């Protein structure tokens, strides 16, 4: 009597998981981009794009300030910067495609540090987008050994 129940549960569980993943993918905003050298791709939740409420504006602004501070401390290293409103990122480097479900990271604000031939480093906010002001430069220090980024406040 228990075997049909187990079989039934075993059959339903994968369907439920598949449905949840597909439901997220169907409602998500995906951005695809290519990189050709050292790149920092920052991201924000798609629902913050064009919003006029204070929290959305502040989140995007903090992410942009973190990009500016990181660009300054990385000089003279040439790093490309991109900013996307997305839940999912697909990054192409040559024939390689790397997928990130950034909408499931922290609060949806963060960055991917990447360059061809290396694994990516993902940074995301958990205590508010303002933490990117020091998280992103520190990640640049760790990823590229840029000493000027070690102590950015």
C-alpha cells in the first residue's frame, strides 16, 4: 500500500520542482551580453528600472556609485563596465556561455567580475545596496589584485 504512494510522490515531486523553476524563468528578465576583456557587470532588479520611489532610486544610485569608486581604484587597469536591470544574466566569452540567476542573490543588487579564461566572481548585497560601496572595490582587489581597491571606504 505504501509503494504506490511513494511512487506517486516520487513522480509528483520532480514535476513540482520543474514547474517552480519554469515559473521563475518565464517571469524573469534575462539579459545577454558579451565580454572581450576584464569586465564588471553590475545588476539591479528589473522592477527598479524607471521607478520613482526612494528605495529603488537609492538602490540604483548606490550601485552606480560603487561602479564609479571601483573604476577609480582600478586605474590604470582597463576594465569595461556594464549595468543591467535583470534577474538572469547570460555572459558570452568566445564560445563559452555562463548563466547567472542574479535575481536570487541577496536583494538583487550586485556585480559579476569576469574576464576571458577565468572563473567569475559574484558580489551581491545582503544588507542593502549601499554595502556595494565597499564590497565591489574589495572584490576587485581580490580578483585583480588591485592594491588601490583594498581600502576603499
